[in-house]
């Protein structure tokens, strides 16, 4: 049985409602936001697909733990994902370096293969650190949003777009 923290007086429904709210308040304090923050990466269009680049102004390198591309409008259906294999040393993501959609390495498990990206759909490209952030201001993740569109020459280019829901593709 849970210990009684306080005993409110009044009608039973109100008493239990207040008790429930007090317990939720204690739980929410115990499960505060995780350390680290998300920063904006730079989306670059390459011949083989989109790439997410660490800004040249980033103050430190990042060890790659997970990288993925997912659709935004369809509940984030993952199109491509890699994650660091247990016991392997992560690759270092230096300021100015990029990771391309579909990249593979023997250090990472390919969890979702690079399926074809559909034109005029909005995607998110995310790279998460393999290391836990030590402070709330330290960057734990880089993200960028993009849309595949047809270029004037008939090829596909990957255009960076904002994260807002009002920014759509096409």
C-alpha cells in the first residue's frame, strides 16, 4: 500500500482527485527533461541523396549514435536508420562534416534500408549523439527538415525547409 502523504478533508471524489494530482506532481518532478538539447543541422543536396551537415560553427565534434530519416506528415515513418552496434566505437561527426542518406558503416546496424524518398513530402533528418550530454546546454542531437523536389534539369534535389507545420512541400 502507498504511504499517505496527506489526508484531504471533504467529499471522497475530491479527496482522491487531489491525492492523484499530488502524486502526478511528484512523478513529474522525478522525470524532468533529459540533458542536452537539439540544434539545427544543415541540409545539403547531393547526387546520391540528402545529407545532414554539422554546422561549421559547432563548438565540438559529436559521436554518432543513431542517424535516421523519417517522413513528417505520416507519423514519422522511418525511411532509413542506422544505430551504433554494442561494443563498437562511434564515428566522430566533426564541424562541417556531413552524413548522407543511405550511408553505411561496419560500426552501425542498418535498421531500416534507404527506401526511395517521395517527391514533395516533408522529411526530418536526425543525428543523435552516442554520448550522454553532461549539461542541458550541450547539443545532443542535430536535425534538419527537407523536401525532395524536381530540379529544372529533371533530377531530384533536396531542399531545406523549416521545422514549422505551416511549411509544406510542393
